[in-house]
């Protein structure tokens, strides 16, 4: 699905720019064009700039010659489609009770120990049919389009056995082909210890390395592998073994690191050459410096900290240290049953000390880079996919200022208007 589209009368185009993650001070440098137009041909942006001058005239001529559909933005602002680079969006069942237990003070790990948590969702997901996963996942993808998410990462990790882990990846592959949001698949068999391996995390990792990872890689069922590296889940040594095995099979690496305790997962990410390390609420200064030196992207998940009532990751400090920061939702049925992009904007600007420009970069270009797709999406520039949002605002900064409101009036994916349909 690749379209031609000419978007005119754009009040403001605001975008990060480039084909790789922006780091440190570069994250604050947006490309802003007033009174702009964008031409998308066969799904790819061929012009993005002011609505005057010879380059614009040439674009206009092409649009007329090809009789491309015209979209009049009527003075509204445009930004790139959002890239939500960390989610667990494919799952069965819910865990509403845990939300209220935590609201009353029970911790995430306490609930995990009592048999709630990931184990509960894994049980429901094992029992769910393929069709059930497709329909609940499909519904979530539709709401993603309504808030402007054009690329999403989806992790397995609610099977914790060979069959269900693979079924989750197959369901995401099917969904990728069925609807407009691009889905980047991550294998996360090492998300929690299944009951069959209770008390034996090392043996479970051996099983995953021997019996599941090779097939995931051979059949190209995922681009990345991820692990929940955490005290009393999978600790450093098992995490390293798992990640090195995945790397040897050609998978990119991600890691849930230093979310609950400062175990050193961020340092591990740097030493194994991970693309990104995620959560990082407790990451040490030394490990963050190692990440900066190794070029590992820091993925911060403000909605999870919000829901768990934990202090936010120090994204401000990370950018000041020269790291590339991406922001994502972490949508999952437990620690964060939210994928609210508007809430991420509000928290990042009001409570994490990021500028609007840094936040937009973190939700677009740097998110794309965390998925190895910064060459294709994440900014509005010639050569990139036509993944573009029109906002109900004259300036992009209203995404933060109009706090918690969904301003997306149109979502364009690959040059096709996909929301509203
Ligand atoms: O990123 N931390 C581990 N995994 C998820 C939570 C998944 C769940 O609770 O179901 C996270 O927060
Ligand atoms: Fe997560």
C-alpha cells in the first residue's frame, strides 16, 4: 500500500532530520518550515518545504501531471508519524486488579511473586486462539492510527513456551500484512520464568537458546531479541548468554535494563553492542556513560513510571551526557496499560525536563533508530516514507501545550490517508 499525495497549505512542518539517531544537543534541533507543502509519490516523500519557489513549483507540476490526490491542511501543522519503539501490544486477557493493588501500595515485584504479573498474561495468551490474538491486536493497531502511530514495535514474551512465543510472532507478522501500521517484531522469550522452569532460570535460558532462538532467526520471525534483565528474573550472566546467542544468529539486541533495581543491565547493553537499552530508571552514571560511548539508544518509558508511581528516568541527564534518547509507551496489560502519546508529551515536557523539540525527536526519528529504521521513517524529508500527521493546531508545539489531548486529525502512512478512513 503506497500512495501519491500532495499536502498543501500546511501551517507548519516540524521534524527532526537525518537518517540516524540524534544525540545530545542535536536532539533539540528541529527543522521548522512555515507555510509548507509535502509531495509523496509512490509512498515516498519527494518534496517537503515551503509552498513557494522553483522546487515547490516543480512538485506542483508533478502533482498536477499525475493527478495526485490533494489534501488541504488549511493552516494546520504537520509532524512525522510517531514511532512507538517499545510495546508488548499483543496479549490476551487483562490484569485490572493489579492496577488497583498497586494504586494502594503493593509493588510490581510483590504482585509478580504472588503469581500475578507476566505469568498471568502468559497463561491467558497460551489459551488464546490465533484469531483472538489477531482481533484484539488489530483493534489496538486501529487505535494506534487514530493517535498517529505509524510504526510500532511488538514483543513476544507472553508465551514462555516454544509454541506460544512463535504464535505471537506469527500473529504480528499477519497483522503487519493486514493493516497500515508497520510492525517491527522482537522476540522476548526471556520475559519471565514459566512455571515449568520454576527456580531454574539458567535452564530456561538454555532451552530458549537451543530450541527457540535458532528457529526465530532462521525463519526471520523477529528482527530483535530482548530480555527482562532484573534481580530475581534473569540476572546479568544469563542475560549476557542469551543476548550473545541472539547476536550470533544475526538478531539485533534490546534489553529491559535497570527498571526496578540497579543490576547493571545498561552496562551489559553497551558491552554486547545492543541497539537500545530500555526503562533505565535505576541505571548508574557509569553504565550510562558506557552506553553513550557505545552508541546505545536509551529508550525511556514515562507511562510505566507514571503507572508504577516511580520517579521518571533521568532523560534530561542522559541527553546532557550526549546519549540519544527515544521515548515509547511500553503498552502491556500489567505495568502500563496505556499507549497515550499525548500523555508522553505532557510528562516529558512537564516532569522530565525535555524540550518540545527533544520530545518530538524522541518519539519519531530516535524511535525509528531504536528499530533500525531511521533510514526509512521518523522524519519528513525527501527519500523517507510518507508517514505524516496533520494536527488540529497551527503549531506542532501544541502536542505538549494542549496537554493530554489527541490532536491528530489525519494520519498518512506511505502516502495513503489511513485515518480517518
Ligand atoms: O516492560 N518489565 C517487564 N516487562 C514489561 C511488563 C510486562 C507485564 O507486566 O506484563 C515492562 O514493564
Ligand atoms: Fe517493556
